[in-house]
C-alpha cells in the first residue's frame, strides 16, 4: 500500500487539498490487521473486478453516487468522499507495481510536491497563495483556501523527513533534478 503521504500528494494534484488525515484514518486498521486492513474502510477497493476495473476505475455507478452526493451535501463533503474512494483506486494500482516501480512513483510524487511551479501550472494548485483553480459550469476561477498553505507546508516537511531517511528515494530525487 502506498504511504499516506503519497495519497496526500495525489489528492493535492487531483483535488487541490492533501487530505492527509483522511488517509491516516482510512488506514488506521493497518496497525492491528496489517495487510488485511483493507477489510475495513476500503469498500471500493474490495469491489475491484466487480464494479470497476483499471480500464474503468470510476464507472457510471460511482459517478452517479458522487453526483447525488453533490446535490445533497456540501462540495467539501463530496470532495472528501471522492478522496476516500480515490484512496482505494491508488491502493489497487499500487498492488500491481514492483518495489522499483513504487520507489519511482514515490519519487515522482515527492518531486511534484517540491515544485510549486509545477503544481500551479499543471494541477491548478497555488500552494504559495492558497488558491485552487476550480471549474464550475464551464467557468474557471481561483478559490481562496487559507488552510492550503499550512497543509502544503506540513506535507512538505513530512515528505522531507521521509526522504531524509530513505537513501533510495534520495537517489531517485537527485536523478529527477
């Protein structure tokens, strides 16, 4: 399973927020159950091969579910649910990677995290000014999210500590430049 910080960087790219604590909560049963922790809180993961596949990771049934949530609940709540489901998708993708591929993707996520210019130009996340590029009804606008700056700084500090203790991650990060 990918580290919580990998999930958080994926969320930062996809949703504009890292949702780090959400992923810690989702994987909390790992401490007691180990790899069997996916029996708890990983509903979408367990539907792999039944409701979804790698070719169709978010089929109509999921899109309809998210859409109905968006109509009934707040945008923030709905986005958190999307992050919750995406966690399972990334877990399933991770299962198919060997250790070298996992290290490569960890380094890729860390590299993107450490480059705010890439986050703003590619992902539409301005971590320096705390803004997320949103598109609603075909119109782009920058949403100001004051907590984003602190969330980003905390995530960077965490990943810097991880990298400082992982020689192979340091090697791949150096190769990225």
